[in-house]
């Protein structure tokens, strides 16, 4: 029962909570860097609210995943305009951009100085600048996590800028902001959310608090994702997915992830593939192989019971087996029309390279068992087709 829990200073959840952004920033009374995605219906509304409140703010709209150069440009822009706090409105990539900038506003040096795996990996000395994180997708949970995922293009890999001081000051989750999400993005981000409530539950770092988050999140996704995919205007389903995404962010920030995300960081750096699609195709295979290898190596019934428990929550069947869960995850990916990894250009020739890179990924440290090279290759070969 010994554990600690990292969370934002404040979490605000609910429809129309977007209206609280301007009042919070007004209280902070500092110049704002407003990082936003492109063409979101609520962007103009938020700008209008900041103008009406006479909040000095400087807008940077971004697209695509954060890279070393894009972060450097944002930091330069923020410092040139004497920005002291950050507002980020968008999907996981936008929120990660905002979090990286907030960290580098208060810490000297270049982003590469602090990146893990491919950078110097230095620890951030100071807490990040104050930040409000407002997600417009229901998937990454980035609004409550302690890292920002950055694409290092010349290394073809995604790695994290990571510190406990990087968790946003305020996480503001308004499910109505996700109503405009296209079905394809609903599916992809939703599968990311699902992965992020399953992996922490079977992680070696799981604790009683994260278990509660995972149970609630898994049950919520299993009921809401297909509905939100088929009818994006269903606010009940959108609420369910926003809740699950928040639960996943809190869980992974405290219990880590596993092999799905260990692979996804590498594959996402090598191929132009949506992160959630990668997770969706890896998840059932990793789930199955992890359970099999655990049973073979130690017969660890406590962890194996967790896999069976996930299957119960997914299917709603108290008699569900681990295979029932595997089949549920496979069918869900099919129902959401998520393509196989081969559709993104990955083939058997890439397997060795991906395995070697993935073994170094930080997410692998949370996997419930250290998988052999043969098991890792098996996972990839099954996910490709």
C-alpha cells in the first residue's frame, strides 16, 4: 500500500467548463502563450473570451507532432513576447507542445539537453511555468501527465521530455469540445485511451489508486467508444470517452505503461501512422503474449488474474477468459476500421530494427514481464498483417 500520486493542482471536468479558462488566467495576471491546434470550432470562442477579459495573449497555432525545431521556435516566440504562462487547446500533440514550452520557459538550455534516450537526459531544475491544458480529443490524457512526447526526426524515434514538475497546473476537460471530432480520429484516440487504462493496470508499477482509475476507464471505454464512433453527437458517449482519457492519463502518470507504448514510440517515429492506430493493432497481441509468457515463466497468478479481470470489464461477462479479452480487443479494432500496420508501410524487414529500438524505450520498463526478442518479434509480425 506504499505509493505516491501525481496530479495537477486542479482538475476541472464537465460540459461548458471551457468558460472557466479566462477567469483562471485573469487571476494569474501574466502574459499568456496560447498554443492551439488548427481549425477547432472553440478556438475563436476562447480568443474572444480572452479579449473580453483583457488578458494579454500571443497565439501560436500548430499542426502535427512536436519536433525539436517546432519546440525551439515556440520557446523563442514565447520569450520574445515575455510570456509567463501557457494555455494549450488541442489534441495530445498540442498539449505536449505546450508542456514542453512551459518547462523550457523556466529552465535554461535547449530541449535536447533534457530529452531521454537520444538527448543528454538532464533533470529539469525548476518547475514548469503555470499552464492550463484543454484537450479536444479523448485519448492521450496528456492534460494530467508528466511528459511531452517529441519526434526526433533525424533519429526516427519519439522520446519524452519528462519531469514531475511538468504536470499542467490546471487540467480542464470539457467533453463538448470533442463532439466535432471525425469518426476516424474518435476511433484512433479512443484506442489510445483504452490502451492507457489497460497497460497501467497490468504494469509492475500499479498501485491501489491507479487500479481504481483503470477499472473505471476500462468500463467506460467498453461502453462508450463504439457509440461515440457511430454518433459523434452523443454527449453521453463523449463524456464517457473524456472520462476514460482522463483516467488513463492519471494512471499512466503514476503507474507507467508497457510494451504497446514501447513499440508505438518507435513505430510512430519511423512511419507516418496515427499513434492510436498503432496501439489498437498492438494491444490485443501484446495482451495475449504477455499473459502467455507470464504463465509460462512463473505462473504468477496475481498478475494473470489482472488480465482475466480486464477481460471481465471489457466484455461485461464475469466468466470471461483472457482469450475473451483478446477477442474483444481484436473485434473492436475491426469495428473501428483501424488498418493493419502494413498499411502504413511497415513490413517484416523492419521487425529487427523496431525490436532493437523498442527495448530501450522507457515504457518497456513497466511491462509485467521482460519479453524475449522472439516474443517481441512475434508481436510485431502479428500486428503487421
